[in-house]
C-alpha cells in the first residue's frame, strides 16, 4: 500500500488559499458584530426614550403643583424635577454612555402648530432625544416627540 503525504507545493498552495480567503471572512464577521452592537444599542435607546416619555405622561396627569401640565410652562424647573426623579432609574442607561435631553415646546393646536386663535393652543410638544454610542466610536441620536395635553 502506498501512502501519500502532502507535498511542499500542495502545502504552499493551501496556505496561500487560506491567506487570501480568511481576512475578508474575518472582516465580514467584524462588520456584522458591529452592526449587531449598534442594533442592540438602538433598542436600548428606544427603551430609554420610552422610560422618559412614560414619566412625562404620568407627570401631565398629576395633580402635584410641581408636575401637571401647567408645570411644563417653566421648562427648566420641570426638567430639573424630572431629572431628580428619574436619574436613579436611568442610571443603567447613563452608565453605558447614553444621555438624554428633554425639550418642551410652546403651546400648539392639535396639528402641532401654533394657532393664531390662542384658545386652540391646548397642547405642548415634548421632545426626548437620547444620544448613545455606536460601535465606530461616533454617537447616534434618537429623537422622539409627542403632543401632551392637559387632562380635564
């Protein structure tokens, strides 16, 4: 029985083929891993936005003088109260490099535009923007705006 081993030429060809094929495959895997990390961070950012918006919605229905719909008129004071209440539950998001910004717009009508008839401007646009890191080192922003109205 004749036993045949690899020749030096076959071994060199094998190493050459692997050297050509492996780097693009690894680069693709790295790209896929980065895209997945960005997708996971986007989901986390959406959950963070939801947490903040739920707090704002609850505030608007509150009878507390520092909360309620009328508290939105003093944006700085409202945001300070909001931050003091939610920073403890927001800590896991803040610790992974996320941050948030809340802006309260002026009174608008149901279309989101300031109406010349002031009696129709019974809503406010509240925007929550979450900034979160990307796998490339840059950062993404996820802004979400809602119309808030006073519960009668």
